[in-house]
């Protein structure tokens, strides 16, 4: 799970992309595989 603390970040993977802004959280399923983050900002990465 990524929680955006500041800025705007775009998560891209083979099947698409998703943008997130300050205050939003994005759940990344384990089967997603390789992904990349683009943009300027700060985030918290949580793992379970």
C-alpha cells in the first residue's frame, strides 16, 4: 500500500497506470508484478 504524503505520483505497470495525489492510498496486489513510480512527492510504503 502506498500513501501519498505530498505531491502527485503516477504508478505504471504493464496493464495500465494510475495517478494519486496527497492524501490518497493505493493498494498494490502481489500479482501485479513489476511497476514504476513517476512524479515528484513523498510517500509511505506499507507492507503486510
